[in-house]
C-alpha cells in the first residue's frame, strides 16, 4: 500500500472516531467537500497546508497521521 492510501485510511479512521461526515470534516478544515473522499481513497497528494488543516479540524497532532 502506498503512502497516500495509508494516509487516507488514517484520515477516515480519525474522522469516524470523531463522528464526522466527510462533508462536515471538509467544512471544519476549510477544504472543498469533494476533496475529502479523494484523500480517503488515496487519490490525492495532499499538501502540508491541507495536512495542517486536517489535523486542526480533527484535533490531533500531525504526527498522529503517520503513527
């Protein structure tokens, strides 16, 4: 499995733990609502800015995405 797919799985896991829909996460993270499904499926090469926004929205440390 490549790094984008692993990252996407982690985002989905953390999102579900928080009880958020993809649309809710996108709204909180201030990214387009169509972006989250692509991230979760490993289709996006996510920028550091988006990683930071997702960490803030999910209330986790960035390192938690890579553990």
